[in-house]
C-alpha cells in the first residue's frame, strides 16, 4: 500500500505520514494537501514528520541544518566545505564556515595526556600526539590504560515483586494453558452492532470497513483470503483477513465457528527485584545538606483569618491593615538526601589501539580553535 504525506501549504512542512489507497482518498476523507512519498525507492527520500517537501523536485528533505548549506539534486543538504572524512569526529561551525574537530586519535608517543595539553600531528599517518599547540587541545586526562575507574553513588530505590514466567510446549502440573481462538469465517451480527473481535468487513456503498488496523496485523495470523465485499465485485481486490481473539474475549462475547489454538503452557512464579538509582559524583554534590532547594523568604501572618501573604501584597496594604499582620521568616529548604547514597566504583574498559612499535592510541575529545 502506498504512503502519503500531509503538507502544510504555507511552509511545505510534513505534518504526518500514513498508508492509504490513493491521494484522492486522503484529501476527500481527511482533508488537507497530500503528496505521495516513496519508501526504498532510488532517488526519492522517504518523508518524516518535520521534513520539507520540494515541489519542483517532487522530493523531501530534512530541515536545513545551517543557513549556509544548500540543497543538491537528490534533496540532500551539502555544506560549503566538504566533510573531511577519516576517523576523526567533526561538527560544523557556522560562524567560521568550516568543520571543527571534536574527537581525534592520539598516541602515547609523548606520554600521558592532561586536560588542556596541545596536540600536534604524529609521524604515524592519521594520528596526533601531545605537543605545543594552541589550535587543538585535549579536554580530559588520558593515561592510555586499558580501563579507568569510574566513581558514582548508588541508592536502593525499591524492592518489588515481579512475575517470572516459564513456558512448556506440553501440559504439566502447575502450568496453565495459553491459547487464542481463531475463525476462518466472516461473521456479522444482527442490529447495528458489528462484533469487534471478528474479521467482519462491511460495504456500505461508499466505504469499506474492517475491525483490524493494518499496524496491528503483526500479532495476527492470516486465516482466509476473501473479498472486501459480501458479493464479488470487479473493482474489489482479494485481501487477507484476520480473526484471532484471546480466551477472555472468547468467553466474554458471542462467538461462532471459532477453534481453540494452544500456543504453550506457562508457570508463573514470583521473585524479588531490587532497583537501584545511580547518580554521578557531580549530582551527589548537589544533594549536600548545604544545597538550597527553595530559598528562604518572609511572609506576613494574619491570625484572624489564618492566612499568610507575601511581601508584595503586604506592601500594598495601608498602615492600619499592616498592623493586623505579623512578620514570619521562612527558612530555606535544603537537600538532605546525600546520606542515602553510597560511594561506588566500577572499572570501565577503554578502547585502546595497539600500533606498530608498541605505540598505543586512544580516541579523545578535543577542543578545536578554528582560525
């Protein structure tokens, strides 16, 4: 089934994308302006919400990432300066109209790295090393070890019971049946009610309805091929219809010609699951009892009405009215959660490259000053 995108005619922005029989159906039934979009088609970009439609090319693109980037014939945005490529990480700097290095491979030829160390080109092609430079500098320390120790704080949030299910293909003690009911017939019930759990298809002279959405079909099994009309018609194509329902739906509703299908047998047991809340060292520092969550303030209490007002309201009162109020100092609210967290450490592996001559290299974050 083809895909269609609804377009904002003022901005050409894509509002939504759906599957439908035709553009005419979309516009007559849903209103708005619709354009077909193609999935896995060479030369065509599949539309997404927020994308932009280009009528002159009958194609879609992502929003323009930077003002200086231009659209090519394939509706892809191209920068004024081509991407350098290679293994280094780059980001576009619109101010200087060039690529800025964010991550780079550095060797240990000049020893370990400290934050702020300069980086210069290594004799090994594609790599850098520590050296005097004000263009590239390292953001973090690096000793080229195979792992690093990470410090964090942990707190048990909850201990909850969870259900654990084990399954069996054959009946056995302590196991219950898991099944659904399936029908290979088209069913229609009297009155104005069409059963919500069958593969009913009704033709009303204008529209064809089915009780199963296309997006839900992954959980269903096709059981019959039929027509989308009760009477065969030349302008209707055969479709696969679906009609699987759960045991609960089968027991609770009127049914006809359904067959029980057992998928497996299950056994439910209960175990305890402990959940932890892990936070960084920086976040733990914010939990210090000295950390003010809500600043202190002054309000004014009126005993007769048992109400309080803030300074702004008090300032608007007459001297006589103010005499009825008593000033109160509200102490600041501070955090007292830090004591609930315990210091923890864990070893985090570092990806190290072993180069010729025993040289090690690691990819580090860097600050690149463009000139």
